[in-house]
């Protein structure tokens, strides 16, 4: 009997697909830079010449962002169960790497990071609940951040058309945050249990009743306001650092902006970026969002694209080793799966 051929792409592991996506992202953004700046080649040459400095600056700001967002996630855990900060920062790095290079990476990375957190001896429902609530609080803090950007834009007296663009970003952020909170509080438990029960026939390790424990853990976190506020403040600080990154990159490109103007760019660009959450790294959506948001404060498209190009390069540089480190952590976790009492190093 003939054996059906399996394509090399189908056999490729997820981390190899991520590397391929990373290279594709870099090539597409470079082509976009060439297409949009063909009339200004001297400026483009300067942008590419300064790219290493821009990537270094972007990394210098973003690595602390990873640590800060890891602190936000860590603050949702009971004090006695909190892993060391470096371990949480690695988990956050894995999540961001998946988000940047894999389709629907935010969901894939979140699930994998929660599983690795559970390998450290934390109950599975609590690990999943903290990862889910952390993602929600990131969206809620982004909502406030976007609101601040819209308020600054309103204070600047911008035109009606530009304000419509800003309010669209705010609407996307508001809708995303509201949907996440509502879904967590109103999970269709009966429907989910039926689906899990069918899966359990093939994979007996699946426990259909675990979905109720998962929602109970989420609702317990929703009632713990001190932890929610602490995590939200950490995320808010991380968003502000993103505005510092934008201001620094524009300064490097020869376009000085105030921190308030950088906050407008970053807040609205990140809100609009959410429209491409199913794409690896919100491909093309992120670049368009940065260019559109930068136009609100008078930054020319070439300089805005330079910022987007630098940020995309930083994502690829940071995320490719992140995917490889994630694979290594998964292999180590699988190798010690028969020792449930042991805490698996990340």
C-alpha cells in the first residue's frame, strides 16, 4: 500500500516554524521600508546604518519591560509559592517569543508558560488562572494607557479625523479587555465539559471537571483586589517604558518628540496592534499602527517606519533564542515528568 507523503513543513517542529516566521517578518518589513522610502534613499541609508544602535537601544528598554511584566504575573501568586524572579522572567520571555513568531502566539505561549509554571509544583488550575488573569490585566492596563494617550491628544486640540483614529484604538482596547473579563466570569462550563469529556476518551489524562476548578481559581483572583492592583501597576509601568523606547528611537532617527507625544504614539499603536493578534507578531498591522499613530503628532512616515522596523528587528533578535530556550525547557520538563514532586528548573 502506498504511503502518503508528509511535507517537510508538516514535519517541522514549532520552533523551526517560528524561526522561519521570524526571517519572513524581517524580510517583509525590510521590503516595506524600501517601498515606502524609495524617494528618500539617503534617509533610508542613514536609518539602516543606525539600525544596530537602534536595536541595542530597543533591547535596553525592552528587557526591563520583560522583567516588570514578569513581576506583574508573579504578584498574582501566593507569596509562599512565587518562583524566583529570573524564572518568571524566562517564562514571560517564552510567552513573548511565541507571540512574536507563531500564529496565535499569545494563546500558545500563555498555555505553554502556564504548563511550565505548573512543573514547578504550583497547582495546574492556579498556574493557568494566574496566566489568564495576567493577560487580562495587561489588556486592562493597556486600556488605561490608551485612555491617557487619547486624553493627551484631545488636550493638544487635534482635528476631528485624527481623533476618530485615536478613538478607534481606544475602542479596540476597550472591547478586548471587556470581552476577556466577561468570558472569564461567564465560561460555558457545561459545553466545555462535554467537549473535554469527548477528548478524554482518546486522552484519558484529560479531566473534564478541571475546567470548574480553573474558573474557580480565576474568580478567586478576581476577588483579590490587592494583587490585581499590584499587577496592573506593574503592567502600567511597562507600557510607559514602551513610550520611552519610542522617544529614544525617534531621537536616534533625528526626530525629537516629547514623552507625552511618544506616549500618544505607543498607546494608540499598541491598541490598534491588537487587531492582528492572530498573526505572528501582528505582521503588517504593527507597522501600520505605528505609522498611523505617529502621524497624529506630526512624525513623518519614514521616521515612523524606522521605529517600526527597529522594533520588529528587536522582536526577531530576542524571540529566536527565546523559542530555542522554550524548546529546551519543554524537553527538560518532559524528561522529569515522572517525578511530580520535583520542581523543574526553567
